[in-house]
């Protein structure tokens, strides 16, 4: 080659090389569109050799990296063909490229490739690349010096995946890396004002480090703490930073125009609760700290320069002050969220002497609930405080009396606001806990809630009713004369009959035929057959024993709610290594239960049972006669059929009725009629699949049907309901649903 090449010749050569590179990229993408048939191994060798050579990387590096990310790592088939060594080699190559960036390859593209390669190495192989510890350390050192944080979000995302996998077997290395990089991470958070996605990754990283240092919130070495003086300083810095962040979010909301979400994100709430649990102690109420996250790189590196110190208040008084200092929802709601999470996750962290003060503070916020959006959070917080109090068995008598007086005031306020739809779920949830934990003295007035016009039946009301029935029992009569009666002339009904009619939303029987209002129980879902169990229990002479019997029935895991483990898998390992008391067999399934329910010895009141069946048939007949298929959502018909068969299932489970008899009953035949109407509705929908509303309705219908089915082997009311429901499904309905699904796919 000639030693002196003109600029035009170099430009022409450069253009030809780029055209060739673009042609290769186009060819690969066209080939992948037909089917992933490329020889992955040869392609990877070409990419690695090209990118690792500086001269070829300058020309072809960007296109090769784009091919790697979009055409190889995006295809599952190629993932399976990449060997463990290739994953590791590719990762090392692009990590070096990120630390010594080239102007020819976009740094964000390199960061995205590192993230994807980290996922592949962690999830596709059994080996881990230990060089990543050094890479992440160097990357964060460089990040503190740079103003442009391009690609850092993807690097942190890769770090979170890698450290999450490593934490089980390399706890000390993960902890050491955290102590090293977290001051820089906090500096970036405080000084660079990262966007939401980068902040999400920072919060995830800090949460991981908190779990590594304090598994299950441990505060002592005997419980598994892995602590150091440096980590303790990081905790105080983090607490100070989070308090400032929360106050900043509140101030932004106050002065912004339009509607703005007043609540913090859940991950930020969880993190703040974990940090408060660690830094709140009885001994330290005010602390003077050095804000390492506010130091510049020169000050941080050489230890010189002005020391930025700050007094920080600690303890539950901080939370109470923040709840009281402002009437603005943007100031109060974030601290209510933190209190809810802190009390629910660490109930024993709330000192005995702070419990009455916190409860009184929340009581003062309660009358203001009608004026703001804070009301659900206040009620939720009160519920968690009630559960917390039930675990404190060594309260003094004076404290118990003071708390009981405050709870009685709270009860009165909550009962009067049950008709507020905005807070109905939280109100009934709080009342249920107060009833179950005996926090107030309950009189017979409580049954007016479930037998009159105070509120309409709902899922939350039914669950509260179930707690009242099992805790208090239902009296035969309610000798309280009220000026307003929901059903005129209902003096002949017992309390049990009145509750049944309230649940089924029965008006005067002569007005039922003309009523077009749907019963509320057909407009929402009731978990774990709570409605059917209550209705059947109310027809039994000892309804408390009946409901307890049904609640002891085994439930398959697919229908259990809130069944997430309280400890993460990694924290469980850490807890085991402390040799502290922990149940190692909590997740072992119990298959010892018999297929048949034990003898219930429940005696049914035939008069009440007949009245219940009459009301159910009347409600079903109204549904079939008065509402057209176009106006009635098919899922409502399914709910009604599920209600009827669920009641039959409970009777069968209790041994009151045989399954063969149930299939010949009037309730079962009415359920069959309802499902036939569902089939007709689906047939009509087949010709209207181009309407979005129709497709959404069909989706809701399918979800409703599948919720009635159960594939567990243990005998339970739900299992019997599932058997009955399968008998209700006509073959034409199933064929139509299959055709619709094929068409939509």
C-alpha cells in the first residue's frame, strides 16, 4: 500500500467498509426472519475477533455489537448454543470495552450488551464470572468522576442480577463490594438527580445490600448481622438521604398543577422501613453525621476539604412529627406508608411507650379523612397498629386501658363512615381486626351493620362478618328497635334470616319482580368461597361452629392469597447459618389429610335452609327473566351459577347433603339454566370479535370460569364446587370458546 493516501481515498475505503458491514447486518436479519438457522458459534467467533481488534473494531465494531445484541442474544435458540466459556469471554471483552470506551461504539449499547450477557451467564450456566466484582468496583469509581452517566442504568441492572445470584454463596464478597461502592451510589443519587429508571436500580441495589447485611431485619450478630463501622455510616447517610428525598417528593406534589400521585413507590417505602428499623434505637435520638454523599470527588478521595456535617433526628418521634406537622396529603401520606410497612414488617420494633402516642396521632388524623386522599392510608395504618398491639402481651394495665379508650373512639368514627365507597375495604379490614383481637368491647349494635342500610354487602364486609360470626357468634334475635328499617315489616325474621337477606340484597318479595338493580354480590368476587360459607353457616343451628368448620377446610395453593414467604430464599440461607431458631420445613406440603372431611356433626335448621334456597332461586329467576343478554355481562351469570353450586358444595362438604342429591336439586337446575344463557351470549359474541369491548368481556368471562375450577386432590368445598361447575358447562359453550380463542390467536 502507498504510504501516503489521500483523504478522499480513505473516505472512500471507509464508506465501502461500512456498506459491507451494513450488508452483513442486513443479510443476518433477513435470515433470522425466516427461522433462527445461523451458525451461532462461527458468528460469535467473527464478532469477538472483530471487536477485540482495535483497527477492525473502529469500522465494524458498532455493527457487530448491534448484531450480537439484537440478532443473537435476542433469540432463545442461540442462547442454548452458547457455551459457558463463550458467555464469560464475551462478558470480559465488553467489560474491557466499557472501561476503555471507543468513540466508534455507543457506550449505552455496550452497557446493554453487558446486562444481557450477565443475564445469560447467571441463568444459562452454572458458572459465575468472578471478574465482575472488579469490573463493578472500577465502573463505580469512574462514575463518581463523570458527569455523563450514559449506560449506568444497565450496568446497575446487571450488577443487581449478578449480586442476587452470588449472595447465596459469596455473601462476604457481596457485602464488601457494597461497602465499597454504596457511598458513590448515594453520591450519584444526591448530586446527579438520576431519572426514575436509574433510581429504581439504585433502590434495588441498596435493598439487596440491606438484606445481605441484615437478613430478615436482624440487628445483632447472633441473629445473622454482617456489620462494620463503614456500613453503619452508610446506613445513617442513607437514612438522611431518604428523608430528604421523601420531603422533596412531598414538596413537588404540593406545588404542582393538575392531579399528581400522592403515594411513594412501594420499593422506596420498603427500603425506608428497613432503614428505619436499623437506625431507630432507644439510645440515640439525635446524631451528627458527615454527609459523605455530599462530598466532591477531590474531598472524597483525599479526605481533605470542608467537612459537611449535619444533625439527624432518629426514632419514632420523627415519624409522629411528620404525621402531625402538616395538613397537606403530600406531606402526610408518604409517612403513613412508611409507618404501615414498618409496623407490619417489624411489629416488635415499636416501643411500648410509643404505641399510645402513635395511636392517638392516627386517631387525630381520622376525622380529617373525608377531606383528603389520605383516608385509606390512615385506616390501613390503624389496622397494622392493631395487629402490632395484639403481639405485645406484656403491656401495663394503664397502657391497655388508655389504648382501649382510644380504640373505642376510633370504632365509633369508622362505623359511621362505612358507607364511604373510597374507604369501605380499609374500614371493614380495621373493624375485623378490632373484633378478632378484642380491642374494644363489642355490643349487639354490631349486627346492625350487617342487617340494615348502613352499607351494601361486599367482599370486605363479608370477611368482616365472618370474623364477627366466629368471634362473637350470632344471637337469635336483635332486640334493638330502629327508626329506619331496611325492609319494612321484617319483624318476623330472625337475625340470621335478616343477615341472609342483607347479603342477597333481597327487597320486598312482591317488589323483586320489578327490581332491575343487580345484587352487589353478583358484581364483585368473594375470595375462598367466604360468601357461600357464611350463607350455609347461617342455616346451621350453631353457626359459629359451622363457619369454623368450613374455615379449617384445606385450600389448594393456587387459591390461597398472600402466600408469599416472609423471607427471601437468600435471607433464609443466611438465617440458617446463624444456628438460630428457624423452621426448616415450613414449605413441606402436608399430604396426610384424608380425602373425606371429618364428621362435622352440624345440625341444619331446615326452615332457614329452605328460606335461603328460596331467596337464591328468587334472585336467579330475576336474573333470567328481567335482563337481556346484551345488557347483562355473561360473567355476572357465571357468578350467580358459582354462588348456587358453591352453596351446594358447602352442604355436601359438611355431610348435610349427598352430591347425587345436590345434582338433582332445584338450585343445580337453576345454575344449569344460567350457564345455558352464558352459552347463548358466547354464541352471539362470535360474530362481534372485532369489537374491543366484546373481547374484554370474553376475557373477563374466561377468568371468571377458571376461578370456579380447581385441580387439587384434597377434598374441600372448592373441590366440590369445581366438580359441580364442570357438569354445568355445555359442550357447545366449550366449543365456541375454543373457536374464539383460535380466531383471536
